[in-house]
C-alpha cells in the first residue's frame, strides 16, 4: 500500500453491503427499537435516524441518537474487519436532520487482534438484566473500558465510593417511581416488549426481563440499580431474579449534551460493551433515569462528574448468549 493510496477514498467492496449493515445492526438500542437506516452508494455509506422508531418519552431524540451512534461504531468495526479505515463525518448536513453520519473507506492495515475479538463477541453481546456471576471484573478490564470511552470522545466514570453509589441509587429510585406512574412511558413499554415465541425481530423479548420486574427495593438484589419494569404485571418475563451484585457501576459521560455528543456516547457505549463481551462481561443499561435533562444535571452535580451523564451501566460476569433478534439488512435500507 502506497502513501497516496492510504489517503484516497476507495469504493465500497462489491457484495459486502449486507455484511456491513448486518454487523452495524448488532448494536444496542433503547428498547431494541433499532432506530437506524443506511444508504449505501458506490463510495459512501450514510447513516440516518428513523424517527418512526423514536420513543415518545424521547422528544429531542437523545436516546435515538445514542442508539444510532452505537450502530455507527458497529459499522466502523465491520469496515475494519475488511481491512479498510473508516473515515467518518458526523452531522454532515445541518439542513438534513435525519442524516447523522457519512462514512467513507480508505485502504489500511488488517484488523487488529482486539478488533477481531470484538467482532467475534458481537453475536453474544447483549444488555444483561438477569443475575450476574459472583466475583470481580477480569484484571485490567475496567481501565481498558475507560480507554475505549476516551478514544470515542467520552469518559467512563467508575462509581467506586459507597456514598456516590447511594446518591445515584436514591435518584434512580425516585425517578423510577415517578416514571412507573407515567401512562406514556408504560404505553411505550407495552409497544416494545415481546411475548415468548414471538417472531418479531425488534423490541425486548420476554427472555430478557423478569415477570415481576424490579419495582420494589425489597425485591432487588443488593448492589443492583432499579431496572425498568418491562413486565407491567403481565407475567411475560422469563428471567429469574436474585444473584450476586454487579461487579462495577459506571456512568458514561460526554463533555456537552448536544446531538454530536449523543452520537459519540453511542459509539463509546458500543465499543466498551463489545470489548467487555470479549471477556464475558456484560452490562445492565439504565437509560430511563436520564431521560430528563434536569435529572442528568442533578446526577452530574451530585457525583461531581466531568460532563453530562448519558448512560448508567452495571457490569458483571455472565455465561449467556441470549442476544436479542435484529431486523435483516433489507429492512434497514434508506431509499
């Protein structure tokens, strides 16, 4: 490879569009809404938001863009697996609000061992709402995840002090109690949860949440933050309760709280989750407490965070491969 070719865009490899989109679509998304679409031309891939899949409790589209940012990292990782360097432009056209990124390819060195391991882990990476295994995180993993966040323009703050954790838990509990009474939020949960045996390829399947949910402090394992109640008394959930506490609690933070920050948060989130999954470490993700800007500001102030919190994570070991279904590439293409 010459120096000139390393700085020139190259066409999208023939026959690889479906692979690239399918790999990008393995990204995590709020309620597994998969709110993304792609347009593949000869020399560029465009990422679009799909507002039809935006939650009504997300009027600014913050959670939607975090989800789309995660898909953008998945696309970049897929491009690296083919031996190319992804060149990404965020929010390239302010007049086109749905267009979130343009990605071009340049010739590069083959994927690294770390990149190959993340690709291998994508099929079993999942949002984990069930019990964790006992024990600490593998040695050196947490600093590695913090490096992942920094590489994407974000910060992963480990909530290590008991007082900070208690402050965070108090806020999460208070917000959760209020949101459990919100009919709009409950309607969204019903819209995006799926019963056992469903053929749906989106939404949160019954095997990914508990029948009784996590509404009561008394019924929640110590060291686990209050999770969203996906069951709502319908006895759909198939997960079992209990188990050891999470091995670590962390907050994903961005310098500001705008559209570009949300996209960067999503890329950082997917990168660190894919890395963690290479060690069979998974995360329960808590987006519900951060839906309101005022609560994000309160958590930032109480925990003295270096920016705006975009996601709460609890990490732990697990041996499960119950990844949620994804829509096929042909359903994700922008006309």
